C-alpha cells in the first residue's frame, strides 16, 4: 500500500473561489488583474491557472482552458503582461464535472465581446451588472 501525502495534491492557493454569487450574480463584470498564476501543479499531473483581481483580492478565479486561450490571444502569452489589465467575465450555467449538477460560474468573455463589455463597464472598481447579455 502506498502512502498518500496530501501536500502533493491540489495547489497551495487558499483563497475562496470567485463565483457570481460572491459578487451579487451580475451578468457581466470587468475586473482588473492583480495576480496571475499559471502552471500550478495539480495532484493528477495536470496544470491549473488562476487570476486574483484587485477589486476582490480575497478570491481566486480559476481559469478553464478556453479562458486561458482567450487571455493568451488578447493579452499575450506572458502572464506577467496580464497584471493591471481589465478582463471581462460573463455569468454562465455550466455542468459540474464532479457532481454532474448545474452550477452558476464565470467564464472569460469571448474575444468578440471584450471591446463592448469593457466600454460598457469602463474600469470597474466593484462588480456591476450591465444590460449586456452573457452566455
């Protein structure tokens, strides 16, 4: 029997997850990147990435593969260049891969929506609901 070391699993990130409920369930929000961490090793040999936003530094926003691809295409491949940049998020209903249930979460907005969302929200200090639709 192999010994299991819990320290080998997950990340050392202790922030709560940034969810729509935390921000009052806005359809869209534009937040400012304070910290970007990519290449976080997970226990299953995969990598993870997260953003921490200036407006809500106690929460971590975990990126999915599509979100990472969108950020790389819009902001460049160096995550240091993402600091201080404004990222629009949209509220979506997604399937939880663990439970199979539906959850409300944020996704990085598609590139085609960035300019409109950023101009509608400007540089948002706090999360604000807009009239623009999400998913």
